[in-house]
C-alpha cells in the first residue's frame, strides 16, 4: 500500500465515527423539537381545551373536555367497605377497599382479559368482568354481603350522571362490539343480573385521572390535576362552572367540577402534524384505531417501545446499527417493550449491562458498545419528547387554572418506572408556566382503587341521607 493512501485511510477512519454519528443524527433528528415548538404546542392545547369546553364548539372539538359528576375533593370523613373495578388498559383489577379517615387498606387481584375478549363482544366482556367480581367475592368470603361498587373505567365517556357513562370510543387496544354509544354501568348491571349470584350495585363510575386526583387530594388539599402516563395518557383538572359551557347540572356550591380532558385525542384533526415523524405515522397506521389518539400515541406506554423499535430498525437497515444485521425479534411489531426503554436508560456507565441484556432478549447476535450508545441515545430522544409533550399539557392546565400552588397527581407505569420522566417533566413545565407559579408532581398510589372508593363513599352517604330524609318526611310526594 502506498504511503499516501495509508495516510488518507487513517484520516478517513478517524472521521468515520463522526460521519456515522452524523448519519444517525439525520435519521433521528425529527424527534428533537425546539423550545418554540413546545411553546406553540401549549398554545394549541389551550385553544383545544377552550374549544372542548364551549357549548357551540364542543361538537366539532377533538379534545372533548367531559364534565364528570365529581365536584369536590374528599374531606377525609369518608368511611366503609367498598369494591372497585379498574379497567382501562393493561391490567384489569378487582379491589376491596376500607376507608377510615386517613387510614386506607386495600386488597386487590389482577385478572387477565384475554385478547379475544378485548376485541370480542360487549356481552362477553361484561360477563367476564362479572365472573371476576364473583371469583373475587367468593375468595374474600363476601358473597353474602351487599357492598357498594365504584367503577374506574378509563376510556373516553360522556357522563350523564355519577353512575352513567356512555362510551364514545374504544382506545388502547380494546374494541368490543356493541359498547360504543352505550352506558357501561347499565351493561355491567345487566351482566351481574344475568349471573344472579352476586348482590353488587355500581354507585359511581370514574376515569382513572379522577381516581388519581381524588386519591392524592385525600392527603393533599392542593391537588387539582390528575395525570395518567401508563398504557395511554390523559388528564383531568378542577374547573370553575362558569367556564364549562357544557355543564347541565346544578350551580350549587362548590361552583366547580372535575373535567376529564381526554387529551389523548389531541392531533386527531391534524394539528400535531408539524411535529409528527415517519415513526409516529407508522405506529398510527398499524394501530387498531388509525387517525385517532395522536397525542397519546406520541407519549404513552402502549406505543413508546414501538416508536423506538422502528427507529432502531431504520438505523440498522442503513447499516448504522448491529453491523446491519438484525433479528426476527427486532423486526417484529410490538416486540420492543416500553419497559426496555426504562431499562436501557437506566444504564449509567459504559458497561451497558441492561442494554446488552435487552439485546440478548431480542436475539441480536452482534453488537458493539457503540451500538449500545446509539440505542440509549434513541431511547432518550423518544422518552424525552414524550415527557416534554406531556409537560405541554400539564403547563397548559396550570396556566389555565391560574392557582398559586398546585399538586399534580400522577399515576401510570411509564411515569413510575422510567428513570428520568419526572425530572424531565419538572424541567419543561417550569419553562412553560407563568412566572411565580408553583407546582409539584406527586406519584399517586393506587388511585384507580382508592379514588373510586372515595367517590363511591360520597355517593353512598348522599344516598343514605336521602333515604333517611324520605323516611323522616314520609313518602307523600
Ligand atoms: P394502565 O395504564 O393500563 O392502568 P399501567 O399504568 O401499568 O397500566 O401502564 C402500562 C403501560 O406501562 C404499558 O404500556 C407498559 O408498556 C408500560 N410499562 C410497564 N413497565 C414499564 C417500565 N418499567 N417503564 C416504562 N413503561 C413501562
Ligand atoms: Mg391504571
């Protein structure tokens, strides 16, 4: 080899890593949004909130801003035994909760919902739920008792009362025939009646966002936002009645109501197109609900792993990862779990222990430390974008409410287990809120159970006192 050529080759090899970095950078750059983009997104979000709240604008709004019938945070006097159901994505649970002032105890059991039921008929779904309630009551020796039940049903619903919720559309992988447009409490009661062997009445149906808010508010009176970052994403907050054009209930004190934003649907009219990437479009295209829940698909646990997988596959196909050689696993839709993102980003040194473990699970045969570094980089870009996008929604709510101190109750495995989600959100929300505004993000423990029990306790107390006053006044009316 000529000397000159050797020199050129050495120089080339030296810049090659930089050149490769640049190629990688080119393919993942769309995940990086500018500060102005996030600011613009917050303004869009605020506009969508107001559109959803307005009586005239709501019918065409994508972010539906459903008024719940929950008007106030708990006062701590709630007590008794309650059953709760938590249905809304990855796990279905039945819970038994005892409330006694600040003391809360609970037992719960997770029941599997088989795939064929998730996409079967409504009757099959509710028969299955009723069967799980029966099993749970039988195991806890409760079959002879009459226990009020609260239902945490975390899909978009138009509520027409505390225990009436009409499902508007399935999301998050569910699609049971004959439920959209129906009252899910009625369907539950019918299934219970079909069995005839349990005495359970559902007094309240809530969303998991409301559950998170209520359960945190039980110990923190400043709590005014409930946020979910799990299978899907959504948030609720406390709004003044005067701002709720849709409100058809009474105007008694407290003149406020919790609004279930259903913000996952932001972007369904194309308003997020300017930040969507080709990876987001792929995820949407292959989902069970294309064109729907666009904001949710850019943020939540059901989709994040798949976004990362698509980006890694793209890099591999360009020869920028794993020497261009992938695996059947890496090429399989849904096979890169969102928990991998947390695991990979939890590697703090150059040994890349978790990252290599994930590569092994994906049956990748050949990988270098550089591959580990790139995979970690891709994960961090996707999760940072998700955390910042969720922050946009929280900041929009904080600015809208304009309170001095607000605690945000957060539930969901993505927030709970990702190593940086909390810190990233605090950073971005701080940048976006009005100066001087104070907020806290607080992990909500078991909101879907405890929250449902609290709301059910209040409903039960009201019902008992109504019965009493009927008893006292006679039944002449
Ligand atoms: P749900 O929202 O259905 O109530 P979870 O709050 O448990 O349930 O969220 C489930 C979602 O969280 C799944 O999409 C899953 O991919 C994701 N998830 C589970 N474990 C982790 C983890 N360690 N890091 C990030 N996401 C996770
Ligand atoms: Mg949940």
